[in-house]
C-alpha cells in the first residue's frame, strides 16, 4: 500500500548511507514518491546523483537551494512520512534536543508528519546511555523507531548496530503510513509454518505451507505495538530478529509449546499447517531401500480443538482452513466444531502465491478480501480488534 505515498528520505553520514540507495529504489518500485535529503556528511559517502537517478525526484543537500522554495517548510508539508535511514547518534541527539541547524534537522522540526528513525551505528555508540535516553525520549513524544540488527559492523565490531534489511524497513514504512500503533495493549500468540513428522534421521512427512501468512501476521502485529510470540515449524522465509520466536517442528512440539504459554495471551492465531498424522514408529537408523515398504500412522493431537475447549472467556481464538473444495462450507464446519471466534478460509490453488484471496468468517459475518500477505495480515488484525 505504498502507491503514491509521499516519502521524504533523510540520509545521514553513517557508513550505512550507501544501503539507503537500495531502500530508495525498492520504495520507488513499490509506487512511492521518494524525495531525498542528504546531509553534508552523507554526501561524503554517497552521491546525490545516485538517489536522483533511481527515484527520479528531487535530491536536496543544503538549506538554501536557489532553485526551490524554503525547503524545510515545503518538504515538511509535502511528506506523508519522513524516514531517517540511516539515523546516526547525531541526528537522534539533535532531534531530542530540539536543534535545527541544517536542512534535515530543520525539516524534522517543521513537520507534522510521522518521523521514522532507522538507527545504524557502532554497538557501543548505540548502547551509550545518552543515545538510549534520546531514543526513549523521542519514542515517548511519538517519534517512531526500528531497532538495528545484530551482526558484523563496518567498524569491525560484532553486535547490535547493523542497518536492517530493506524488506523489513519497508514493512515498517508500509505499516506506519497506513496504521497507528494501536495494538500496544495486546498480547498475541501466532503459529506459522509446516510441521515435519520424522520417519527416520533422513526423512519426514510435511506439507506445502510456506509460513508466509503467519509471519506477515506476526510482523504486522509487532510493528503496530503488540507483544507477539511466534511459534513456528518449517518456514520458507527468514524470521526477523525483532520478533520473539520459538521453533516447534513437529505436531507434538507445537502442541507442547502452545499449551505452555497460551493463557498468557488474549489472542491466539493458529496459522501453522500442523500434520494430522505422524508415524507410529520412528526408526533410529536410516531405512534402507525395499521393494515394498509400508508404515503405520497415528493421529496427532488437535491443537486448535484443544485451544477451543480450554480458552478463557476473554481470549480470542483464530483458526485457518486451507481447502481445495467446498471451501466456505468446510471452513464454517471447522469454525463451530472447534469453538473459534474467527476462521480464515483460503483456496489451496492460490496458497503460497504473492497475492492471495481469503474469506474472513465469524459468527455473524463473512467477508472476502484479496491482496498481499502483509495487506491481508493487517486486514485480519483490523477484524479481530475492531
């Protein structure tokens, strides 16, 4: 949902400034209109022409540009969102202190739009109590932040301070442009991924679930302020480190992990594709080839049904129904049998694709929606917490 959104990208003089080029490119490709402010130090690292070439929009580097209006006012009024990426300790400190001594800091002071900081710096600098106090102060004032990632830093240190991956930054930007942090008081448990039932040390039974829908739900809820726990089986995509996640590969592991903490959450969303059957006998050694081979299988525990039987009066339970035929009828049957508050029905023919179509079913309503997994995740959350 970035089409025609007006984003002002502020690039400061951190070594990660070159990574902002990819961010600007991806935002532009997604349909956003991106204008850029480069600080004096940022210009020492990356050329303004680079940003102009990929965004096809104005790039400003100084306060008084003879070709333009009073920039800090016109840009401050123009932007739907101001993104500072990378955000150095310097720009965070200046903003926290109300200092406006260059084009970027002055624009931040003059805007009424949301301002989103993406810090990237040396680990000791990021952990400095002064920097953390500045971040906390700005957060309390309504400024938005994304934590940096752990990893190898340009300065040679290992730790928290890396510029986050571009797709994760865009998830934050997409959310902040279209939603508020309206889920701060919510605690949400989400499951995702395809379970694996082991036959021997080499082989297992699984399914085609990608885990993308559950991951999108976890990201969307987290960015909107909820306390999120993601319990996942096998996933196709990497899980960002800002999510509190736990691996539970088999149906039994998933059952144990969910039931251990379920009562701590006021909403449980079961999007994982959990096996209905597991092998009766597990071979400790790899099975050798045989002309004929057969297996005995037993039912796994029905996690969703057990949650419906034991849910608290103030707990909201959501299930998923991936069907190949009689989609709505089968989903409604599952809804009542398992004592759910909502069920999401989807056609297996479009499962795993970039854009999907789902039907949200509750006791008194039914609505069909389509879009990207991330758009659908926000829509599901809106329907749960409306």
